[in-house]
């Protein structure tokens, strides 16, 4: 069994949609807490997307676990297209109809000028397959992967062969630095979603939870 621990990056230092910025102080602390928890899991390899917030989270984890981070561009966040760089008020004003349709979760809608769930899965799942093949070759069992909310939700939906429209039904409030565990059964060549959005390590400092932040997307 190969265990993939998918970790959402720590909180970024900007409220704008999907801008490539560093972690804020809360995000750094979230990363420290998940790093300490991961020490219990015998992590043998570490990967992240190329976006700064994911790389920084992985660097903090890597320092704690004495691992080098391997950057995979195709683990980057879903493209929000024309919504990127806008704040929540601007997004609601300009794309209110899209947000309303998306909330119904009955169609895999692409973001305006951006990606759909299927688009994300098509680029992210091959990375997961590659990581698994490398783990097999090197006899590794525990892998940490730092990515993004949209990617993690999409991977969970896709691995369960659910409609990608249902990705938003996977942990509405996916916490920063939460753990989603995906087990790969080599014998039967199948994926098992063992747990989703496990953030017990963040609850020890409740002010780090997303409910205390204004950002909603």
C-alpha cells in the first residue's frame, strides 16, 4: 500500500483570487503544525506545486522531516481565469451568475476563461501516477504532496469516479494545511480515499481555522 498525504498549502498573504504570493504568518504556523504531525507518518518523499504558497509550505515540512521538495507544476491550483487577481466583492459583482450556477454542483463548469474540474484532473492525475511509479521503483510507502483546494477536491472526485461537478461537495471548508489521505492498493490497482480534510493538528490553535478569516473562495 502506498499512502499519499495530500496537504492544502498554508494561508496566503493576500485576499485576492489565486495570486502567486507567499504565506502570511498564520500560514507559516499552519505549515509548522502539519509538519510536526507528519513526523508520525514516516514520510519518505515530498512534492508540491510550483506556486509560492505551496512551495513555502513544503519547505517548512521538508525542514522538519529532512526532505527535499520536488516541484510539479501540474499540481498548481485550478485556473480561475478572469476571476484571478480580484477580491470577493469584485468576483460576486462580475461573476455572480457563474457562482450561482457553480453552487448547484450539477455541471462541471469551467471558470470564465479558466479551467473545469476535468481540465484539472487531466493535468494533475498523471502527476499522481508518476509519483506512484517512482514510489514503486524506490520501495517507498509514504508520500506527502502539497497542493491546493481545487486540485485536492478534484482528485478526490476523480479517483472515486464521481462527476467533477461534485468536487465542491468535497469538504466545503477545506482547511489550510489539512490532510487528505489517498491510499493506492498495488495488488488491485485501485485508490482508496481514507480520510478528507483532517485538521486536528490545526484545532489546537483555533484562531488558525478558516472560519476566522474572511476569504471564502
